[in-house]
C-alpha cells in the first residue's frame, strides 16, 4: 500500500474473503489488530484505491480491504460487515 502511494500508482484490491475466524487462535495472532492497522493505513493513503469484490466479502477483513473511493462488484457478490 505504501509502495503504491510512493510510486503514485492506484491501489487495486480484489476481495474474496469468507470472513474472519472468531476463535481464540485468531485473536492470539492479532487478527483484529491487523484489520485495524489496514483500515487506518488505507484511510491515510494519498493514492486512488479501487476495491473489486470477486467472491465473498464477509467480515472485517473484507471491510479493511474494501476501504476505497470507488468499488465494483458482480451482482451475485456482497460486501458484508459481519460473517455470513
């Protein structure tokens, strides 16, 4: 992400994430911290960000990758803030 900004290139994210695992191991690996870090970084990015939902878009991981200024998705795909 920072490289795209440094090179003044647009950042394209392809989203196909079924949802975050809500288990103890995920929290031990700081899954929520990684999502928060990604959201913060994308909100400060000074380059174009395009998010394309190509599959599932469930949970915080999809929201983190989906922070964008424009988006495209196929009719049969959804971007959800919760795990389906």
